[in-house]
C-alpha cells in the first residue's frame, strides 16, 4: 500500500472533540470559528498606553490571520473568513486527509478591518449565523470583546465563551501578575499598577534595581506581539515614562491605569503552554511548546520542548493552579500561558496569561493528524516581498519536494495561506507572510528543511526566478 496515495479523511480529531466538550458540553456539537486576531487592540480601547507605531500593510496581513481558524474546525463545523481560501490550498489540505469546516465568507471585506468588523457589516452573514445558531451551533472566536458579543447578539447565536467583560479582565497582565502572586508562583520582581499612585510607588521601588544595573520592563496590560512594552535602563527614563503615562491618563480623564513594571530577567528559553477549562471547571493541560521569539515578537514554536521531567512537573502544577483559579472567576475555554527557563534550569511558570486562542492552538490539528509519534516540528513564518499575488499552485511548484506530501512525512505543511497575498491591495511590491510547520525526524533535519524553504522563497531561489518574488527585502 503506497502511503502517499492512502489519504483518508479523518474527522473528529482529539482536540476538536475535547474543545467542544469543554465549551459546549457536547463533543459532537458544531462550532462556528472566528479568527479575530489581536483582539487585545479592542480590549485596550480607552486604556492609557505607550506610544506605538503600525502600518496599513501589516494590519492587512494580521487581519488575514483569520484563516488559521480554518484548521480548528472539522467537517461538522463552520468558519467565517474575510475571503474565500485559495482553491489550490484547500485541495492540498484535503489531499493530506484534513477534513475542513464549511466556509462562510463576508461580503465586501476591508483589508483594515478584522473579520468581526466585516461580519458586523454583512446582514446576509448575520442571517446565516442566526440559522446556524437555531440549529444549536455556537460562535467560537479567537477571543471575545464587545465586537464579538455584538455579532453574536445581532445574529442570534450563542457564544462558546464567557462574556467580553470577563475575557478582558482575565487577559490583563495585571490579572496575571496578581493571580501568580496569590498562588505563590515564581515571577520576576515587579509590581501591578492600576492607579497612578501605585505606578509612582513602583517607580520609586524600581530605582534601586535600576541603579544596580537591572533593566526594567513597563508593560501595557493588553499589549500583544511585542507592542506596548518599554525597556528601561535608567531611573531618569523611567521617571520620564511615568510622567508621560500620568499626563496621558489625566488628559483622557481616565480614573485608572493598567500596567505591570517588572525586572527583565535572564532566560535561556521561552515556553508556551496551553490548558483548557471546561464549563464544569475541569482543567486539562493540552501541551507545552518552546516559543521562538525575537525582540518580544512571536516567530514560531519548537515541539516537543527540550524540558526535564522536573521542569514539566512545574508547568503541570502551574497549569492546574491557574486553571482552577480562572474557573473560580467564571472563565472557561482555551488558556495559553507564556513562561520562561532561567540559565540555571529554573522555571518562571507564568509571565502572562492569554485566556484566548494562541498561535499554538491552531497547530494542534496538524500536529495530531500529520506529525506522527516521536517526531519533531518547527512552527515558522517566512516573510515575503511580492510583485503580484502568488497562487498556491505556483508556490507548490516552487517548494516541490520540500512541501509535506503525506502524514508522517518530512517537509513544510502550510497552515495559513491568506497572509501571503493579504497586502496586495496596498500596491506593488507588498509584504506577505507564509505560515507553516516544518516536520521531521531530528533537529538537524528540521534545521536543514527550514533553511531550504527559506532559500527557495528568497530572491535568489526558485520563487525569485518565477518573477513573482521581488528583489526588495521585507
């Protein structure tokens, strides 16, 4: 029997069933997935923040991360997307045996809008969601803000998640800091600040650390992807930043603020682990992965992580404590936690809590169905600069034997293609991102495959020779 031709469709994956049991009390129920990435931007509305920069092109790419949700659903589920997926990409996933949910596309998507904003502006889609809700389906967003609550209410479909108010509260870095303190979990030295007085006290206390050569991090409560963090190395700059925050808060008439001030500690690895809380409060640790970050920005994952038994036990215990504490506050659903390893092998088990889907959540389906026992994977994204839209079939020709072609094989499996061409409306050339998981049998094989994929996608590689790839650098 040729394994390359044996590609049966697999339905009802373990995580899919477990998620439905947790959020809907029914492993066979239907969910409608919504990939409203960077929901933190909505939670942060009205909050005092730090200066930050953004670009229209980057926003368009981030908003097309909605296509990750395609790989959360199974054949009895649904997903709302900003545009139809590339037909060549869908065919590729089906060849791998991946059962896909029914796709519902918004009308008149705007690149600068999240998928939720576009859905709210589409009465036809609201009617479809209402019909699905009448049949018992639940709306399952990446994270829940007032926009997702409005969409559910307007359409007449129940949310498979707690209220927006609770979701915002438990996603605050202030909440993470205070809950970890309450539970006695190890953290970098620091302070949670919800008033200008608390910030002033924290700044005064941090002066001694700064004078001793410690770098401090001032973090917005709802910063994401490396945004909303100020790295501070002197008392003078910290005091200047405090004055800026205070002036901004007073100017806006804000009654409170939400920041965390903590020391920047030495580390040898970033970790991400996920657990799921059921409606009845049961907690299950889903996985632990080694996060790949650059300058605080997420770049991918390596799994399984290189942890000792003792380090695993610390993470497992922390997940149980945090899960029960969140359940006590009424939260249920997916929770991701950022953690770190120090140079001596010690664990900081909670740097921040993300009580929503995480990048690693969208990798589980492919991990279950394609990776295989005892094998390794590297989740990466590859930046592109394109002169024109790149069809998936062209990419498939460019990557050739580097593209995964069967479960248990070695190569790259793409887990979001919409982000490749998302910036095409901004003119030419435009930036794109190709997301995928590199799968193989050893760290050496993963490194070689990753390098080979990057080379073929580069200006001097096969994609550059195709005339689609620009010679400009991202």
